[in-house]
C-alpha cells in the first residue's frame, strides 16, 4: 500500500500537479520480519539463534544480538559466524560504532574465533579475518578503514550474498567521514554503499539491514523520496520485542515527505515495542535499547505537535520522563507547564524556558553550559531578546543560529523540534516587520519539511503582509492543521 503523502511527493518531484493532501493510511503489517544467514550444518535451534542475532544487528539492538550469538555458541562453539556476530555487535550501529568496552568484547570474540576456523566456510572465514582488522592495532580510523577495505575488495568480485553486501555497506559507512563531496554530490564510497544495498535487495528484497541503511543513506544524500519503498517495506512487518528501531526507521522518510500521520503511527508502534521489551527484563538487549527509546518518543511528539494534536502530545508525554514532558511544554510555549518540570538544568530547553520567563540569570547560567554549541547559544540569545522586546536583536540571534544549521542534513527529525530554528527565524522576521525575508525563510523550510502547517501558516502570513496572494499556503495550512484553534505568531519558534 502506498501512503498518499508518498505519492504527493512523487508528483511534486515529477513536476505534475499534486492532488490535495489526504490522510495517510498506515498499512496493517501482515508478515513477520525475519533475517537469515544460513550456516551449513547448523541445527535448527542454532540456525534460529543465528538468525535472531542477525535481525538484532540490523535493528541496532546489539546488546540482544550478543545474547543470541552467545546462546548459539553455547550449543556449538565451532560457529565462526557467531564469533563474527559478537564482534560485529560492537561495530554495526552507525550511531555508536565503537566504545572502549565494546573493543574489549569484540577483540575477545575474535581471539576465540581464530581457534574455530578449521571447519568454517569461505564466507565465515572472510568475515572473521576482515573484522579482526577492526580490532587490531592502530587508530580507530585505521582499524575501521581496514575492515571496510577488506570487505570492499571481496564484494567487488563476489556479489551473490545479500547479507555480505549489506554488512560491507555498513562497514564502509563507518569508515567514512563524509558521504558528500565539496559540491554536495555523493562520494565514490557513498555510491558504492548504495550499489551494495541495491544489489542486496535485488537478491533478497526483504533484507532488513539493507532497507535500514538505505533510508539513512538516501536521507543523508537529500534523496528521501527515493527511500519511500524502503520505508514502506519496514513498515509492513511485525517485529519481535527489541526490534523497535526498525519500526521507527520509516519515520526518517515520513518527516522528509511530510506524512505526519505515518510518522506518528509507526513511532507509536515502536514505542509500544519498547514497552513490551522493557517489561521482559533488564538484560543487555533492554539496556541497549533504552538509548533509542527517547528517539522513538521524540518522533511521536514531533509529529503530534507539528500538526496541532497538542492534547494528544501531552497525554503521550505523560507516560514518559520529565524531559519529554518538558519538551512538549517548550514546543507549545506553555510557560506554566514548564515550571512544573523545572529545573532540567544544563539543557538548551531549560535555558530558553528561563529566558522566556524573564529569569535572565538562570538563562545566562545555562547558556554557558552550552559551549561550544554556537547555534544553541544563539537560540538562548533570541529568547532573551524576545522577552526584552528587542526585535532586531532577536532577528540577529536567529540569523546566526539559522546560518549554522540551515544546511544540516538530515536534521533529526527537525533541527531542535521543540524550538525549531527556521520556523522561529521566520517568525522573528515577521515580528520585526520584514515579511519579504520571512517569506524566503518559510519557503526554504517548507522545501526541507513539506506539509508542516506551522511553516505554511507563516508563509501565508508573510505573503499577506506584502499584499501577495496567500491562497495556496493558506489552503495547505487548513488541510494539514488539526489543532483546536488557529495558529498565531506567538505559537511559532
């Protein structure tokens, strides 16, 4: 099932007239997600454990992947693939590919694996030999580069194993500082990653790891629309507890094409998966996924507040920690609500909240904690200027923050969603009597975040202030806004 917002973006990119936005229809998952990497001679129980380990690697629940591979080795200590899996668990997560404790665990796994290669197949031996270089001597950059280069050399001539192609793509990603060149074009390595993932999916269209990384890559390259099929694929499965990150991943694309209903639905499913998982215990898998839980919640709250379902956002945040409740209050400019959560010291949110409340001393103190975050510091200055009624200073502060962040890709899910920078900058320009400049900012932000009613309302107001036709952005705002009252300038930023 293709979601309507996905079709809208396709129409827009093709230059065709897009139909009016329609509510998203989230497909009901009909099949269970699975991962599989066959090992010759493995009994069914061992193979199932290996497959669970692989699924959890692809879901970035690397704590649970270690548990699954250890259980497989307890039944069969000769499994080279399981030793590789234990080491890969300290490597595959592109957000946290390395830690000191992980280096110790991974090196230990590979040291043991060396003694169990006699009966290993060609692929298993390759994987162990390759990842051993990631745990050898040298800097982090050198070690990760050696691992990536070894797999890359192999896949140049061997393109018949979808999992190996996918693992190679992750290894290359973790070895690269940038996937875009000085002109914003994909680097040769970015193109290699995409080719590996595309070939993996031709061989195995259901490969979860390939869909996962392809979403990250195409988002990073500014080609989110090309990853709609990957997002739809990941959204179409049911998942075991612990795999919430795969449920969450389509949200990265829905934010980029403006399908907020899909964004909310998928990440509510991810949060529900987390809740079930955490209720089962507090093992390595649960502990690791705690690091991703707030990310799932962030996406839900971002979606709800963007389209004006503010009561739903408050109710959802009520089941989470104080930080999430404070984020909603900050996004909704709810000063009284923020006071209930004070202080959440050391955060940008608390500095801005204090500035909005007129507590200059606290705002300045917390602002000093933000060094070297220049954009965050500028946002506090903007809040202080707004409170003081100094519109030129507010515009100047937002201009600085915007210049530092407007080219960020991807902005996750939207740069500082509780205090959105572009939206706030446009609002500051409007308040300062600069509607033409505000129009430019709102239009640019809508290119990054389509169908955002806050931005559409701002664009309509900016055009109206210049005597321009505001019918199109006004109609778009009416179609997308689900709030119980209309937006005002005070609601933006």
